[in-house]
C-alpha cells in the first residue's frame, strides 16, 4: 500500500474529517495539492514527533557535546591507534565521563 496520498485542496476541504481519520488511524500521509503543486501535508502525530525531535542543537548544547568529545579524544590520545582495546578500558572511560558530567 502506498503511504502517501495526494489530494487537491478543494477536495480536502469537503472531506477534511475523513482525511484526518485516515491519517490518524491508518498512519497514511496526505499531501495537499494546489494547481498541481504539493503545498502542505497531513501527517500522523508520530511522524511529527520524529520531525520535531530532529531540531538543531542550541549553541550551548553543541559546545557541551564538543567539550565531551575533545576530552574523550584527549583521554585516549596516548593509546596506539592500531591496537584494539578491551571493553574494560572503554567502560572505564565511560564511567569517568559520567562522573564528570554529573558534576
């Protein structure tokens, strides 16, 4: 079954309740078309939550994450890059990062 249905706006107005039920219960997306061009969409709430969950990070959050990456990079800089390290060493690094993040 196709997941996206295209409907002219003039027909969508007349059958809006039916379209909303279709989107809500069958999880099917509906693209609204005006003069042959896609102009808007009705999407299931779950899809909207996924979209909104991908918002850009704030400058403060980006800086915080970058600091963690830089610190982790520095923690392992002395290690031989060609060697495979144990899960124990990785777990130690994660635990240290958790402690510092909690501070």
